[in-house]
């Protein structure tokens, strides 16, 4: 069995949906199809999920939401008519959106999650209807009825272990199963969503639950590249990459696969195949447990993600103060924050956080508490940081990897704010100014892959 997930660009129009469905029909092992909401049809287009967020915002503030609703239903209407479907599916979608709009608005987070999920949910209903119109045995699967149970975290839910047993029962059903990505339900029956891009996670969970042979993730590129093709001209494609390498690269900004996708399939030992809906004959990139013939010093990829900030604090004799680190992290926890990294010295600690969560109000409270409760000698916050990663299984025990990276960056006059290497030795991380991010990626690409780029 193969579980196949199709992203938004693969479902943005009737033409793209036909391609996706032809891929499913071309292989009888492709039994489960996980769908995203319709994406952009062209560069300046608006994603369906963004339209639904606008619709929810207008509804929550009592604004004029009808124009946005008309645009959403118009998009679905265009797709269904171009697929040759009758008006019943559009009526189903209209009724669903009307029902969601009328929901209780007292909990804005739950209301927003319900509206956002309408894209994937109705996309799945539409695709299942198209298969049926072609005479194929296909059905829409309701995540609630299937038992996709998640934690009570709006917009940031995680799967509950019981889901795997629940979802495994789908293997007894006949025909093509069309499953909406991105959302599930709490044990109390409330709809919640994964983080944005979470349809990848849905596909991974289903793959593990059904013990599939492979998870095929269809997108709009032939492969995962060793560096961002928007930054580096014509970067090399990856043919094979390990779970560990992909996890690091996804964290570092590789947008082909959501960073939380790897966990379910990695635990089950099931490979992931990144493929192109528009060129299904291309082999794509295979994500596996182990790569054969990893060369010493071999780099798998280079990634860089911006949107970070650093809290730097120092206190003389900090290392002798029992509980200092715990107290610092308690302050962070009290604000509902998670930290990304915590490099430290004898008398100083740096906490790296996502900048979007560290608002000016939160920053003010955190700094005041650090000064008052921890009696720090100095506290500073540095904004507009990016994290640059060099990743590769071949980096383990290879001498001189850090020297090559730092030397190349130094020659390019790119200053390093932080250096961190994981205990696994498969990645090196550098903190740099956001303004240097693209240049840093090009410099390291040229260093490790030996080709000049624009």
C-alpha cells in the first residue's frame, strides 16, 4: 500500500486535480489520497487557506464577509464545473461553509481552526466526487469518524497515540480513500488543526497507522534540492537523504516538507518519496533510515531560516548558582514560550526563540523578571537573526568541517553571532544577521558543492 499526499499547487485547478487523480489511478497500490486545500493557480493568486482566514477574521469582527465568501465558493464552483461535476457538490460545500460561519464565536481559536479546515475538508469531498464521476470506487473519509484524535491546541495540535490504532482500521475499506489533511478532532469532539502546512503531517500519520510501504508526497518540484533554488542558481538535487538529515533541513527552512512530518514515518521505518505532480515519471527524493556509501565529509544540504531573536544574559559566578538555568526557563515557560537553542558559557547564557512569539510586551516582562529575579549583571535582546545549517551524515567524525564553514563565511565577511553543533555531529548551526542569510547560503554552497552560483 502507498499513501499519497498532494499539496495545494497539485489541487489548485481542475487541470491539476486531474493530474493528481491520474497518478492515483496509475498504481493500484495507491489506496489512500491525502489532500490539501487548493493552492495558488498563478504567482499573484491567493491560497484557499488564506481566503478562509480572511473570512474568519471578518466574521469574528462582525465585518462584511460576503465578498470573501463569494470568492471562496466561486473558486470551488470553477473547479467543479471544469471537472464536469453537477451542482450537488457545490451545494454541499456552500452548506458546509454556512454551517461553519454560524458556529459559536466565543472561542476565537476554535472558530478560526474550523474555518481554516474548510479548505482541506471540502477539497477532499470534491476530489472524491470527481473519482466517483469517473466510475471509480472512492469515498471521502471524515477524520472524526476515522478517529484522527489530536491534542487540545488550536493551530498547533499534535497527534494522540490512540489515533494510530483508530486509523489502522481504514485498511479494511475498499476503493480509494480520500482523506482531508491538516486537521483532526480532540477527544471531546472539537476540531483542531496542525500548524500551517500540516497536511504533510496527516499523510505521515496515516502512513504509519496503515503500515504502508511508502509515503509519496507530491508537490511542484522534481526533488528536494541541496539548497534553496530561490537563493542558489540550479542547485544539485538530492536523490536520497536520511530522516535525520531531512529533519534538520526542514527545521532550517526547507519548505518542501513540514518539519513535524518525519516523526511518525521515522518511528515506523517507512520511506518518504518527494515527487512532482507535474512530472510523475521523475524519481524525486527518497527519505530513508540509512543512506548507503556516505562519504566522510559529505554534506547533504544547506538551509537557512530567519525570524529568530536571542536573549543574552550574563552573571558573574553563574555556574556556581544552583537552579539558575531552571529559574530562567521557568520565566520563559510562564510566558508560554519555547526556546530553540540555549548555548552557554561559564557566566553567560543565550536563549534563541522564534521572534513572532516574542512580542514587545512579552519581551518587556521577560527582561524585567530576569533582572529582578535572577539579578543578572546584563540582559540584551538581539532581533532579526537567522539560523544557518550545514547538514550531512558524512560530517560525523570528519576533521575540519567547522573550519571550512567558518573560513568561507569569514572570507565573505559574514559575522557569526553564535555557533552550535549537535551531539549527533550531523549538523552545524550558525547564528547570523538576517540581512546576511542569502549570501551565507551561497557562500557555503560554493564551499561544499564546488560550484559558483548567481
